[in-house]
């Protein structure tokens, strides 16, 4: 055979093969279209068009990039939505298709007049069909697509804030909870910081109060940031609720130690809560009511920006006031709190963004006596706290460099009243300004540099009016204190193929009327990826914190004397007493700088695409140069390990098993020798198991079990005296422990997804099997007998939330 003839045969063979492949592709395409809504022939062009937008049912979130199909419908078909729509019985004569844009809008062109079917089929949502008339339909269509029951995610569309081009390298044990997990963790009532208390590295707080004991550190040595600035306290006085709602938070990060140099003035751990921008896809909001309080939220577009407003108030005091009116001759407790958040966000030109925020919180907790002869109830102890903050944040990019400039101004007040002793303390009228400026710049594809500065400028003043005993002379005292804290920080980030190395340092200067101090804190973090599953991380660094003054013995005496309400003596865990001090530190106490050394080493392995296993070892050594003089034990040593097995939220089920093994010691000095004794934060074992399962028909059920060691306390071994005047005889400090604590919490959620509204109800049952844990001891007046318990009984909390 000649070459020419062979070439001709090959050419014919290739042509036949191409025709066969094209025919096969066309056949496959025809079969695929036939399963949905094929369009073999197009009708005559028409001038009719149909516009509309596609939203997720319930929260009205725009659905982006979803195909919307149109084809002829039965002329006798009923107009409106077709529930439980089945695929067409036969192949439509023609088909039109459009795809939704970033606002969920679509336009179907070249539609003939008559009755048409509009259909949407996409993953994660139920098949839906609507029957419409064209061109009689003049207004745009508003279509709502219902999510499948197994779709557990709730997408929220809002303006994206300009982010830094340099992403911070993760710290060891840095953990993030999704919004769905925060909302449904049993025992947390949807509160973000109470949800964190279920993670490893966080000790169980007495009575379930809002104390954040991170890796054995005193809550007063850790900081909570909302945005780029700290808040004076993160929990309301009742300890059951954070000072801002979880629905206004975009991101929550928890770093129990070894945080980066951007943050200072803390020698313990760090928690950051990032407020989110309001939605711009329409006006939305919610209202809720549960046992703890009532609140509402609204958000939406305003001009080129967006707003978000949320407010909440507790109503626990209302039934207690009614009960107090009926029981005039009984002691009563009246708790009350309120908070408000207002955010405005606006994108500016050239990749810039402006955020304006306002936070406010107000708390009151009063212990009242029975009605006296004058018909009055006097306060045996009443505390009132509040703070209000305004902050601005200006972010942007210039080329490859991103920058941040944010000032904030805050006013704090705190007042303590003991009317039975004619004692009034009005301290902490504080005025503070915090500033932060930061520049992030990538030097290359692998190396980036962060440089910044922050400042905290404040002034505190307080007045004390006291008449300790009736008939004595009233005394008054005024105290003022100013402080200026300045920080400069830098960080270099190197990202290799499998290794991330971060080296940074922070220089801090502390000035006040009681002294000055300086600190240089080097910090180093490393993370290595060993294959596709294993990750190893390590970190070490120094952390400094200014410290002025000591505890208020008068307030502690009042707290310890609350047991007199029942003619006995109440012994509370030291964790509660040591973390309540409303007084302004006096300038007679020198400013001192606490220095803490942190080190962490961790490993993580991904068992499959849903399950992770982590193990972390840590040590924290805090040195206090003033403990020999002021007898205010803040420093100490804490070390241990954390273990976490986590089933991530992917389908219907999420949960984890977290175990923390920790030893905590506080420092004392005998002469020049440092002695480490048992710390009130020593919680040797802490086991938490969480599981939540999504069920059909939008039901969800979950449980949390906690088992932890009892906290140390100082026992009372008896008393001496006569009549009703007995003095307790205390044993060695922190020489005994409360019994082992265990508790089961159960939560049930139910949602009803309507077209424009979501109605959600939940029942969160704390201490489901009603076990009487011992959280405190109540002694008789002569200290010869005591009773335990005094813990949280079974407490069902029912709540309802309506989202629009």
C-alpha cells in the first residue's frame, strides 16, 4: 500500500472517529437534559422577559450561581408554587436557562406568552417549581428555595471587611468554633464564651459562672478583645452570659497561651471576638425570649454601607421582685443586666473599609434584707457595673501593603453599696483611650513582615464613704490613678512548603503615678506539616503585664459574710473571692511588671476528612516581683497536657472529647526563697464530652457530660466564742478539696423554616439528672456543723427565637 493511500485511509478513520465521539457526546448531553428539562428545539424569538431573584427560605439569603430553568407548563396548571415538585412527566418542547448573580437576581429572556413553569434544582435544597403567566407577570419574581433537612449550614452574606494580605500564623492549640456549634452546644445557651468553656485548656468555673481560667492562669491575667480593643469584663455579673450576643460575632478565636506579639498587657491567655458587618441583601432581624432575658437585633443596608443593632435585657429580677413583694420578711437576691451593640460598616474606594462600633453593658446584683419597720429593704451587698465604648477601625491596602488604624474611647463605672453598714464605695470611674496602628507587608512570596504600635491611656478615680458601725462618724476617702501603657511590636513570618516559622518581639513601657516599668518580650512559633495528615507545632515566649495594688479586704469580708443571711457562714471557692475587687488601686502601691514564660508543644493528626486528634503539652511560669511586699499572690507555675478528639461539623453530627490534665501552683516567698504552694485554680482533671446530632424534620438533639476534680478550699476546723459571737478556726490554706464534680446537660432544638421567617425553639436542660454537686459549704453559727451542696439544681431553660 502506498503512503498516499495509507494517509487517505487514516484520514477517513480519524474523521469517522471524530463523528462518533461528537455523536456520543450529543447523546449523553441529550440524556442529561432529558433527566431535568431538555430543550431540543427553541421557539420563535419573543420580546418577553421575566426577572426575579432567588433566596434561601427563612433567612432570605441570596443564592448565588444557581441555575433557574423555564419551560412550558400545562395551560390548566394552578398558578403559584408547586409543593413536592416531581420531575416533568415528559420532555418539554423547549427550555430557557439563567444563572443567579451575586445578589441572587436572574433574568429569563426570549420567553413566549403563556403559562410557564419556573424550576430550580440544586444540591442541598429541595426541588422547587413555580407556575407563572407571561407576560401577565409584571413584577419581578421573589422565589424562596427550601434547604434540605440535612443542610446544617446557615450562610450569611455581608460585606467583607478588607483583610490583611499577611495572614497570621496559627498558634499551638488555637481553636475556632463554627457559628452552628456555638449556637447548639448543650449547656451554653448559645453564648460564645460559655461555649469556649467546653474546650480543653479551660477549667470549669464554680457554679457555672463566667470565669475564664485558661491553663491555670488567673482570669485577671487574661484578656478578651472585641475587635481590636479589650473590654474590662467579658461576662455579666450573673456569670451566665457574655456582654454581647453571639449573633453579632463574625469570628471567635481562643488562644490559651503563646499568642502573637500584636497583643500585650496579658500574662495568661487571649480570646478575640470579631464583630461582623451587617447584611446588605435586605433588612433582617430577630427577637428572642428565654429564661435569662429578652432581646432583638436588626441589620440591613444604609447608603453604601450597612448597620447592625442588637440589644438585650435580663428579666430574672422581675419574678424575684414579685416574690419579694409577697414574702416581705425574707432575704432576696435581685440580679439584672443589659447590653447593646451598634455597628456601622462602609466600604470605601481603593480597597478601604471603615467600621464604627458602640458597645455598652450594665450590670446590677443586689442582696436585700427583709422589710424593716419603715417598709424598706436595705442592701447587705449591692454592686453596679457598666462600661460604654466607641471605636473606629480604618483598614485598607496600598499595593501589596495593608494597614490598620483604630482608636477607641471607653468609660467604666463600678459602685458597691452596703446600706446596712452605711457603706458606699464608688470606684473605677475610669476614662480610657486605646489606640492601635499596624502595617502588614509581604517581602516575598514566602516572607512577610508585621509592624505595629498600640497604647492604653487611662485615668481612674473613686470615692469611699463608710460608717462601719451605727452611731459612728462617717469617713470618706478619694483615690485617683492615671496610667499610660505603650507597646511596639514586630513579627516576621516565613512560610515554606511544609514549615511555617514566626519570630516576633514586643517592647512595652508602663507609666503611672505609682511607678514605671519596661519589658522586652521575644516570641517564637513554628508549625510543620509532616505529610498530608500529621502536623507538629511548638511555641515559646515571654509575656508581660502591668500590676498595681492588692485586693480589697473589706469587700472580701462582705462576700465571705453573705452566709449570715441564713445565720451561718458560707465558704465559697477562692476562685470567686479572688476575682472580685471593685476598688481603685492606691498610688501607695508601686506599679510592678508581671513576667510570664510560656511554652507549648503539640501534634495533630487527621484520622479522616471529619475526625481530628490533637495532643498538646504546656508550661506557664509567672513571676511577680512584688509578692514579698504586698502579699498578693498572682504569680505561679502551671503545667500539664491537653487532649482532643473532634468530629468536625460536616454532615449531621459534630462533637468532641476533651481532657485536660493540669497542675497549678501559686508562688510565695519565705525570705528570698520562692515556694510554690497549691493554687486555687488547680483543677487536676477536667473531662468534657460533647455530641450533637441533626435529625430529620429540622430537629437536633445534643448532650454534654463534664467530670472534673473538686477545687481547693480552706477548711474551717471549728470555732471559739460564746452566744452568737463565734470566730472560725481555719485550717491550712487550700488544704482540702470539694468533691468530684459531674454533670450532664441535654439540649433539644427545633426549627420551622417558613418562606420569610425562621422560628427556632430550644430546651437546654442543665444538670439533667439533678445531681447535688458540692460547690460550697455552709457552716452553722458555731462552726461545728456544715452542709454541702449549694450547687445548680436541674434547670430547664426554654427559649424561642424568630428570625426575619
